[in-house]
C-alpha cells in the first residue's frame, strides 16, 4: 500500500483553517513531511498543500476535512506517484529529445506513454527509446477533422497530462475543453510579449535585449493560460532572428523541464489565470 499522499485544498479564507486541517491529519495518525499555505487576500481564497505519510482511509479523511472547511471547499487527496504523460509534437526535436532522455534515465517524475505528431520527422528519434509513435497528418483535413483523428488515437493511452513538446498547431476550444488544466505548453517567448507565431522574428524586429521562454497551461485564449515557469537570457545587437531562435532553444528546454517537474510533483495550484507554486 502506498503510504505517501498529497493533500490539496482551496477554499474561502477563514480563521482556524490550519489548526482544523492539522487536527484532522493528526487524528488520522498521519505525518506531515512538507507543508505550504497561501492566502489570496484580493479574492479571499485560501490554498493549502501538504505531503503526508501513513496509511489512511481516504473517504474518511475527506469527510472529516469537508466537515471543518467552509462550504464549497475543493479538497483533493492524491497518492504520490509518477504521472503518465502523452506528448504531441511536430518537427522540432530539442524539447522532445530532452524529455525522452529524462524518461529513459528515470530523472523525470513521469513516464511517457506515447508521442503523436502531424509529421514523421521525429519518428526515428522516438522509436529509439521504444516509445510508441503515431503520425497523424493534416493533408486534406480540416482542423476539426484532424483533431478528431488525434483524439481517437489518444483513447488508446492512459495519461494524466497532455504535453505539447513544440506542437506547432493551435488547438480548438473543443479539444482544450476535454482536458481542463491538463494541457501544458512551452512557448518560445517571455509572455505576455510576442504571442502567436514567429516570436523570435517579432523580438528581433523590436530590438529586445532579453529573450525567454514560458511554460503555461493551455486555455482557449492563445498563449494566455496560467503561467507555470519562465526564464530569460540576454542578447544584443549582433543577434539576428535565427541566432536568437538557436539561443532560445536552451532556455525552452530548461523552462519546460522545470515547469513539468513542478506540475508532476503536484506543486502547482491554479488560481484563476494565475498559478501558485509551492
């Protein structure tokens, strides 16, 4: 039996919440190994994350927690485990290759179930790691028809998150709605600047002195979902759009891997269009 659990709570802020929650944990003979809380004062919302050890009756613990929390509280009690992820990719290899290496050597808190791409460019790379690869081309298909074919193929996999490893297609609201807060994207720009296509060309034309990358959850609004992690590097006048893009790939890999680890370890909670990182 798995004795490691993660408790996540979001509710209206009130006095005595930490005491009440801790008492339930103590009464069920559980040990807290890591704990964090945050209050969003503007929206009067309380966020709580705790890592627990010990055997428990999940239904009983949840019942006791809901009794001591304000009405409408969101309470999740999850077993600590590696996540299962499904990757969508196109042609670029740098983010996908980094994830394949981490999967192969067991340094990522997730296992890759498969890769779906609209091109076959990356098939050789993926199959070297003995991971299923499926090409679903777009020729002759509308965006909706292509997505239906992708969704049909996705049904054969059991996964927790959809990871867009440089998947260079805009997802429709219908697709996004099927996986709320479960699609993670890496955008090759320090958002909210330079959204959409060709951000490095946009950055070059603007004469920026830093370039970066942003990992975020996907919503219906293009490149405007809750941000998980960001980073930047400095550039100067000697860079053109191509050299900026080459330099940016290292940032993209780093940002993506760090963001995914935060999500896979249940350290990210969504608060409207923002995230709280514990």
